[in-house]
C-alpha cells in the first residue's frame, strides 16, 4: 500500500474545519497526522472572503458548552465579544415581539479562529496556510487527496486516508466531487440567502429598545426590506453593532416586480440601517480587531443538511454540508455540533484503518439523531414563511403563535400552532378571518411531524438510503406543490 502524506486533510480552516481537526485530535489522543489547509495567511485564519469574516456573529451558549463538554475547548473574551440574554423577534408591523430566551454571545469572528488555531496546534494539528485548493484527487472510487496552489502559485499536492471538506458554502470540492456518491453536489438557488452586514460604532439615538438593546440580539421581520429573509441588529457593546440583512433571490425578484423597483442587497441594508431610530451617526468600527472585517456580503445555505455527508475517503461538514438552520441561517451552532460528531466518528474510523463510506456512515446517523432531524421540517416552514405577506406574518405572530410554540422554537423544535385549532372557540373567529394562513401553518405543523419521524428513521447503513431518500424527496415535493412553488 502506498504511504499517505497524512491520515486526514481538513480542507478549509473556518469554524467547522478548525473544530473538526481539533476534535479528531482530541478523540484519538493525538494519534494521527492531521493537516488543515486554508487559503488565508495565518493572521487572517478563518476569513471567508476577501471582504472578511462575514457573519452576524451570534452563537448560543449551549453550542459553546456542547463543544467544551465534549472536547475541553473553551473561549473567553475578547473572542466572545459581547454577551446577550436571548433573541427578540419583532413582527413587520412592530407591534408584536417574541422573546426566545437563552444566553448567547456575539463573537469577534476575526479573533475566534485565532483561538481555534491555537487550540488545534496544542492538540498536534498541522497547518498549510496560503493554499487555495482546487481539486480532490481520486482513485478507484475513493478520494485520496487534494491539489491546489500554494504561495507564489506553487503546486500543492497531498494525499490522505480521508479528506474533510469544510470549505464553506461555495465549496468547489463538493460540487466537483469526482467519485460516485450519495452526496448531492449542487444547491438549489432558492435554498441560498444573499446576506450582508456592517460592524458599526454609533451614538445612541432615540431610546427605543425595539431598535437597539445591548441585552438582546434583535431580529426584525420585514418582507419589503428583507424579502424571504430577515433584518438583524446584534449588539457588540453599548455603542457597537453588527447590523445587516438577508434575502432570498426569488422573493426579492417578486418584491421588486410588485413594487416596480430594482432594489439590490446593499441598498436594502443601508435603508434598514437608516430606519433604525436608536442608531445615530454609524461609522465603520475603528477597532484593530475588526480591521478588514467592517463590511461585506456573503451567502448562507438555508435548507436541510446534505442528505448524505460521506463517501469513500471523504466527508463534508459546516456550510459545505449545508448545515445552517433553515429557519434563521444560524450556522455556527450546527458547525460545532457537526464537527464534534464527525471528529468522534473519524477517530474511530482511523483506528480501524477504514475510511470507507460504510464506516463513516455513523456520522450521517449521529448528526441526524442529535441535531439534523428537525431541519427538513424547518426547511418546509421557512419555505412557507417566505410566501407570506408582512400583514400575514404580523397577524400570525400576534394571534397564532402560542407560548408553547415559542418554547418549542427556543428548544430548536418545530412549533405546533395549536392556536389554529378550530375546536377552540376563541380561535374560531381568527381562523375563519385568516383561513388560508391558518391552513398553511397547520399544514407545516402536520408535515413536520411526518418529516421528523422519517428523519429519526434515517437508515443505519448506506443500503437503506435510496428508499429512505425517495420518501423524503416526495414529502418535500408535496410541500413545494402545496405552496405553489413548482
Ligand atoms: C451575513 C451572514 C450572517 C450570518 N450570521 C450568523 C449568525 O449570526 N449566527 C450563526 O450561527 N451563523 C451565522 N451565519 C452562518 C455562519 O457564518 C456559517 O454557518 C459559518 O461560518 C460556517 O462555518 P464553515 O467553517 O462551515 O465555513 P466558513 O466560515 O465559510 O469557512 C470556510 C473556510 O474555508 C476556506 N476556504 C474556502 N475555500 C477554500 C479553498 N478552495 N482552499 C482553501 N481554503 C478554502 C475559507 O477561506 C474559510 O477559512 C451567517 C452567515 C452570513 C454570510
């Protein structure tokens, strides 16, 4: 057998790649050679694009606790820049606010990977910075390594028993996967959000906590300003904010056509910032910790994760695996959970000298059971919400969203929408008044029950995948037809 350069090559050293590398090292007691390859120089570790580490920067304390409990990896200030008590969501008419309690942090995305690199190095992980990967190497139906260009255009070529693709949402490696596999290669355009944000320092304007509150990450729903997405104002201090929005292209096109306008993302973000009564004289952050990261646009996948995330000698994680939650595009939490689970499975696989699809399959199963099982149902809910008007969203939040639903969403579960239940006379008038909306919400709730049961029955081995997948796709297609989207 030809000796490989490494046991594992982690392609892309962002949130997911750095966590996966450190997790494999942790679970294997540093027995294997792990190389992280990233196109950035070490001082710019984790940078997503030339315009920065584009993110809303919000992560729940629960996700960081999960990482700490499983791997001993912890973070503190300054990378945990600002602590919040929860997320507050405002309806488009600004009359209803819903609080999702739960501590979290608005992190410094530039400093966070520096700390991650430090954690990984301490666990013996090696790094190749300044290398832009171009292709996966393949032999006899297995991935065997990577090639790309290093500093000065030099050829970079390394082999490994396993390549982990964590190159983010624009992964070329997954798109051009050169072996037969159950992994889907292409993302549907409707399942991608175009997003952008600023990191601003500002003076406090009107004292209106519905626009800026240093204790809460605020989300404003508005299908005119952020069609098919939402606007956010996430505090990074008393006078500092991460502010931006995301849109779905199809919903933006529809909105532009309806209003006879040609609005583009940056114009919408600027309009949103200008409409914020509590933020006066915003200017790009002058902190050295934000240098090169004050403004920028990027994309987030918002569907369920890839239905299969492994192949012979290959696994995919983080945005490259479409892990962000469909309902709020939060991808840091899923990347941390996914990376820890993958780290454990890979450590076992290397121990057994077996990095086949069959051996790595456990990662699919465990991620689905632990985190992923709710995501298809959130994809359906997201798809439905994207079809609603501002008026319907405001009405629904006011009358149809119950305390039980809020608690369920807080615990990453699908809302039941029992307030659209016709058996309750209090609801009757409202349900009749908004019968289409009530029926739509009920449909998403019923569908979620079926999708969750189906996902919890994810096949234990690759043999059962095809029939399981067929049923999943049929369920999702039915929802698309119901919402008039096919
Ligand atoms: C505007 C915006 C706001 C967001 N807000 C939030 C939020 O508030 N909370 C939240 O939880 N999530 C948020 N997300 C999602 C979150 O940022 C991502 O889910 C998370 O960064 C995914 O991490 P990742 O490691 O998978 O990918 P990335 O962070 O994209 O990292 C990929 C790494 O791979 C490197 N790379 C890529 N291609 C190559 C290549 N060919 N060769 C070598 N290296 C390569 C990149 O340079 C980078 O270092 C937001 C996303 C956006 C765009």
